[in-house]
């Protein structure tokens, strides 16, 4: 390579060649390109990716507390069933990754207390409350569940479930109702959790 262009080596005196300086320039260009590339990769890895992780950490998940379901049966003999249903609801909700659930001790502190739901929700530091009742008449049991928004105290969702009740199927009823309520809560609270696993309870009373 000469100032006049490419010429055959045998026709060029060594003193006329500029291949050495051209090679140095090419080396410097390659090094500069590598430095820029490494700088970009470092910026993307540590700054952009780190910023995205910090944003993900600040995402606030919906929160809920399950208040003890009230036994409204005429003879008031279904407390064990209503408490068991509340426990099972806490159990299935605790397995959902897309929601924060108040602990059992905190929630059950309000058992039998008829106070303003907004006040209870603020004390439990949750956005939503799930409350309900159990009524038994003969061999039929009626379960009512309600989702309350703490900020205004209004109902977001309510449903009633009627089941045939025997001593042999009370666990199955609790299991079935808790799954149905969980499905509704996921829709109402826009919860996305594909890894939720609900264990099947024993059928042995």
C-alpha cells in the first residue's frame, strides 16, 4: 500500500510502503470499537437491567385479609365449620404469589367484632377484606362470601353457595368453596399466578 494506491510488493521499495502505519491505524480502530462495545454492554447490564429490577421491586401487590366467617345458624353450632373455612381460605391465598395476605393471628383478632370495615382494614394495613357467613338449616348449608374495598367500604364482589351438608363431606365443602372463592378473587383483583397449587384435603372426617 502506497500513497498512490496498491502496488505489487516487488515493485515497491520498503521505504515507500505505508503498510505499517496503516496497520497501526487499523489496530487502533479495532481497539476503539471493542472499548465502545464493552462500554455499551456494561451500561446495558448494570444500569438498564438494574433499573428494571428496581422498578419490579417497587410494584405493589394487592393485599387482603380474611376475616373469620360468622356462624349465623339458628342454633349457633357451626363455629368449627366457619372457622375451618376461614382457615382454608387463608391457606389457599397464602400459596398465591401475586398477593399479600394478612396473617391468621391478625385477622382472627377481629372474630366476633362488628366494627367499621374501613377501620379494620386500615389496622390490618390491607386494601381488601374478605368476610362471610355460614348458615345451616337441616341438611343444607349456605355460605356467603363478600369482598370489601377498604378505601371506601363498598362491596366489590359477593356470592352465595348452597351445599348439602353431612358430617362426611364438610372438608370437601370447605375445599370446594375455597377454590371457587379464590378463582373469583383472582379475577376481581387481577391476580396472575400460574404456579398456584392447592392441596386436596383429607376426606376422612
